């Protein structure tokens, strides 16, 4: 199935940001040293569109960088004006941006409405005030709740971003954050495991021995739990893990932490493994001899797991079962066809996750 949703990203760093979030080295995370200027927007939009399929269902301009509504208003408006012009010309369908919870108020949202913005994403990071404090975020969980309600009240789509593994956090605090995020009713979330990027305060804390990053396995574990919680609330997780940019892939930029170029696949594979195990247990298939699981070819690598890890786990958990997985182009991307000696059944794994494992 072709991709339907296309993003044209513009990274707008918050030059002169007065905050000191311990994990932030903004230029490195965005992978951009060269500043984007408002006059670049329309040309860049046209260049991107030329590479998209004609039948793309939705094309959006996205202003990333974390603090869009904190940059000077004339500059915000210069960017927004260009994006809005692209929207009115029918070149794009939507405008989205990300910002901090304490850079949201009525006049800011009035301004965004005036420029046809559709989606506002907030960097929440944690809903635990101690974690926010230790991470030097400079805002509280109450600011997040207030900003989220205001954004919702204005009719924008709401996205919330959380981080796992921040200083002072633990599994309980991550779960508390996810519960409170769910209660705010976002349209989607992003989950980022905290990484130690060169030149950040987190690097100093790590070198001084006052901060321990999450090991990769623990980061995957907690993200599996959070993904299950969001699935039960039918909240889409549109990203897990930092997108590898050229900068971040440069040797030595990630000093430590749970970085994996296919972090999401690690989490999704674990989720699928849980779904398959549940089906085997519930249907008493653990001694049927041979079990064939068919999946859409796009889903197959996730079903198998990186290095066929999931297949090995299934064989260990069910030693009397010969598990085989194979591709079937006729299946939807969320459907698994399970064939045993007893017969054949289809399972929509998204529905299984929505009901809870
Ligand atoms: S992450 Fe924090 S320090 Fe970095 S730009 Fe955003 S608000 Fe400023």
C-alpha cells in the first residue's frame, strides 16, 4: 500500500532559547546548522511536491524544532504566511508545528488560527514535576494540561511528545505520564527515549556519574508497555525513537543511551510477538504440530523481528510447535492469517492491542 501522508519538514531552531533542557543540543537533533528562511518555504514545498505521488492523500508543512511559538512573532508570521499561502494555493493540505506548553496562550492560538494551522504538538516530556524539574524543562505538568485543553478548545489537532529515561524518572513515572497524556485526549503521541547527545548537560551528568541512561532493552520494554496503553485508548503513536538524521548518525554524536536505528521496529516486533503468543495460548494451538503465520510482506520483517528474534522466541516458548512465517500480499497490513492443522483464522492485531493483551 502506498504511503498516503507526506510531511514537508522545516526545522526552525529556537535561537536564543532561554531554557536549559538537559537533553537538548538542538542543532544536532534537528540535523540542521543552515537556517531556514521564510523565503525558502514556497520553493522547498514545490520541490518536495514534485517527488510525491499525484494521489498523495494529505501533504503537510511541518515546523519542527520544539519551540515554534517562542520565536519572535514577526518571524513566526513570516514562516506561517508562506505556509498559509501554499495551503491557499492548494499545494498543501495542512500546517503543523511543535512547541512548548508554556508558549501557548489565547493570543498565540488566535494567531495560529489566523494562519490556517491545523495541528499543534507539545513537548510534554514528563507529567511528573520532579522529573521535569531535574530535566530543567522550566514548565510544569499543570502547564501541559492547561495548554492541551486550550489547544483542544480552539479545535486544533493535538499531538503530545513524551520522553522516557529522563533524570529522576522510572517505569512508574513513565506510566503515570502516559496515563495523564491519555487523559488529555491527544490525537497522536510521539515517544522518544532520552539519548545523551554530545555537548548536552545530560552528557556532563553522565560523565559525573549522576545520570544513568536507560539500557536499550529497558527502553524497549517500557515503550512496549506505553504503546499498549496508547493502543487501548486508540491513540496513534506516530513515532518511537529519534529519527536518525545525518548529524545524529555521525560517529560520536550519541555518547550513550538507547539509540537504535530501528527502535520502532524493536517495539512493534515485541507487540506482535505478544499478540501471536496470546492467540496461540487462547486457542490452545501450542501443540498442533505445525503453525503457519501469514502476514503482508510489509509486516513480515516486524513479525519475524530483527535477526528473526521473534521466531526464535516463539520456538523457545512453544517447543512442540513448528512455527513458520510467510508473506501474503492479499492481507491487510494489520492482519495475520494463522493456519494450523485445525484450520485457518485471521486476526487483526491492532484490534487485539485495542482490547488489551
Ligand atoms: S528542548 Fe529546551 S533548551 Fe532545547 S530548544 Fe527546546 S526549550 Fe530550548
